[in-house]
């Protein structure tokens, strides 16, 4: 029975950050297809056909989903409204460039108590600081004009010869924020400093960003209750199965598209495909 559960589910306590780092370090990031010159020949390459077919499937699926979405909106039945909710998530999620990397997996969370503690826990040290940094600290991401065009929000083009547009996946910003809060809990936070990275204003920003993210994603996994024996009080069971997005797949997607070289953040790009080089934002 135990072997069956291990085969069916993952346990986060066994997924150390070093495993993911090894995967990333061992792979030389390929030149993204959308940034390389088109190869001319008698036939279309297999890779291009596969990419084109995938995009056609996504496009057709999106059209059917939009039609179904509007049909469901007209219904007042609770079951239909539930379907509409999940359909809405799917439609608007499809605007994200990294959607192609999303794969679901079933994961058993660790309780983070006792023997369930992970290598990411504990007082900051060179070892766990490195684990945390390896989760997200590999720069920003380059996407093509075709990937950027459907996004809800504009972004600036990459100011270099390769082109493309700059993005950072929200999950990496959230991990950055959580890491800062972790360090702040164990260290001395200067509550009078509003400018420094570990200043209270930045940490307060991080707390509220994580609040918004948690509420946005609203994990509805049922947390269960159990007893250790029939004569003991019931307790919450944290080690339950969650349906998660594969973090390693998303991390690899961003790593392969990372902007490796330093860029001139003051350079204004003109003549970019989407005309976003002059984009300015005022909150």
C-alpha cells in the first residue's frame, strides 16, 4: 500500500531545491525558435510543424471555449455557473506566454514539522540561502512579439539585438518576496528604512503581494482531520494531496528564455514589432 501511494503521489519533502538546480545547470538553454533566423529549404522542419500544430490546436480550443463561455453566462443553474468559473480561468490563463509549459501533478504537501521539515526551513544559512535563490534568481525572461501580443498588459522590448519583450513570471516575484520575509523574520529589520531591500516598506509590499496571490489562486484542497489513536483528540492533517502546476516545468521554460546579458535599462527601443518601446506606466 505504501509503495502504491509513493508511485501515485509526490511528496514535497523529497523535492529539494538542489534537484531542480541540477536539472537547470546541466541543460544548455537552446536558442528559442522565435529568435533564430528562419531556415529556408524544400520542406517545413518537423519542429516547425509540431509548433504550428500546437498553436492551431490552442487557437481552435480557445474559440470553442469562448463560444461555450458566453452560452454558459446566460444560464442561472448553479452547476452551469461552476462550469463557467473554470472555463473563465482557462480562457484568461491562455493569455500567459508560459501556458505551454503548464503541466499538472498530484503532490502531497509536507507538514513542515518534525521529520517533515524541508531543507528550505530554518535560520538563514549559506546552504538554505542558495536553495532559495536557485528557485527564482536567474534573471528576467524574453518572449517573442507573438507571445507578448495577447497579454493583457504591455511590456517593454528587450534593448538588445536579439529583440523580444521583457517579462517576469509572477511566481518568481512571489518567491523573491517570501525569501525576503523569511530573512526578515530571522534577522533585524530596520523599520525606519523605507528604501533598502530589507527595509520595512519593501517587506510590507511583499506581504501584501503574497496576500493577493494566495487569494487569487484560492487553493480549495480539503484539509482533513484525523486522530493518532481512538482515545486522542482530532487534529488537522497537513499531508494531503494537492493538484499543482509542475514548478520544474515552468522554471525550465523561464530558464531557457532568460536574458543572460546585462541590458541598458535606460535605452528606449524604437521600431519594435508591437510599438511598445515608448510605453510608460503611471500607477
